């Protein structure tokens, strides 16, 4: 047996942090992929060659789940750099599980991969796992209570990397702390985020990017209130808005990694230019990619 499976990375569009607490978010799979090749070798032997994956515990756990004692050589390749926070842990977990059991249905695959990611990280809503499995643009509620494919042709997106690597678990912890100190305020913020995610869902289906941009701005204000933004992210966000973006926000846990904005095509070049001028790196990715797939 020799099989290669690939899974996409993701970008959080709206609803981060609140989605850890039972609220919805909107996530996009992106056109950067991580692929896993599995070859059966002598029984009992496991060889893992995964230079792009900084933590092989995800691959180990996938083998434990569906490896069935087979001897395996596992190698990975990725078209994206781990530095952007595009979700290489969830992509490698999903791709490895699918390669071990190619006939698995998406729901069973999501549940198994989410269990692995949650056990290792101890936290997380599973939105990244859903993007890797299903692809496209998803309306997603914590733990996969709802996973709904949104029919959207394309998203006028620009992505800027802040140059700072963020640690998701630390940022989730920071919000836990904030919620302990001021539970009512933080619950109100989560409710407000949930409301704007619902509105954005409807607006996205109508391609009303101007309104979705506004909602991104509101979402960013709430994320700032939660204390997860950073000076660098704010710089990139205000530069993008000053060059005419419909709206801009951080994407993911915050503290660093990427910001995203929506732009009209005539403003795209100007927005990309100012992001670079303030020290950001424009990341060349598009949203709405296919979910996990068997390559050969
Ligand atoms: C991190 O990219 C997004 C968070 O909402 C965590 C999660 O949903 O797992 C902060």
C-alpha cells in the first residue's frame, strides 16, 4: 500500500475566541496544503519523516487511532510555512487519519481528528479540523455542533503576516483569565461576537463585502477589548483601512500571526503596498479550497 492524502490550511474569518465558548465562527480553508504519504513496511516498524510538522505527537496519535498495528513509513510535505499559523497540526492529523482509513466519512474523520487535537492541545474549538476535513467556507459551532458549508464563490481577501509568531494556547489562557476577572463583560463580548457572526453569514451569502468589512471592524474592536490584539496587528489593520479596505481584523488567536481584510479589486494593490510599508508580509493565499482528498 502506498497512499498520499492532502488537507488544506485555514484562516479564521470571524468569531475567534468566542467559538471556544459555544458561539459560532466562520472559517475558510485556504489553497495551501499539507500532504501525507503512507507506505506499508515491515510489521511493527514506524518511521516518521515530517520535517514541516514541529510536533509529531499528532501523527503518533493518528497512528495509534487507526494504524491497526501495521508497519508504516509516513512522510509529509507542505506548501505552507508553519510560521503563518495556518493550521499545520490539524491538517497533518486529518491527512494522516484519512490516509490510514481512506473510506472514512467526513463526520467520523472530524470527530477522530478533533479528539486527537483536543487531547494534545487541551483546548480549542475544532474549527481548524473542520476546515481541513470539509474545506470551503464554513459556519462552525464549537466542537462541530454545527458544521455548515456556505456557498460562496470567492472572497476578496488580503492576508498580512505580522512577523510575530503567536502561541494559541497562551492566548486562549489569557482570555480564560480575563473571563475569571470579569465574567459578565466577557460573556457580553462573546454574545456580541456571536450576533455579528450571524449577520456576517447572511451578508457573505449575498456577497455584501462592504457590510462584512464593517462587521470585521466591529469584531476587531471586541478582540481588542479581550486583550488579544497587538501593536503590530493594529498597525497593519489601520494601514489596510487607510488604503481603502472594507474592513480588517486579526485572524486566529491574536498576539501576532496574521491579519485579514476585505478589499475591492481596484484597491487590492494599494492595500497590499501599505501592509508591506508598515512591515507586514503579504501572504499569497486564497480562501475556499477543497477539503481533505486522496491524491494517489
Ligand atoms: C485560534 O486560531 C482561534 C481560537 O478561537 C481557538 C479555537 O477556536 O480553537 C482562539
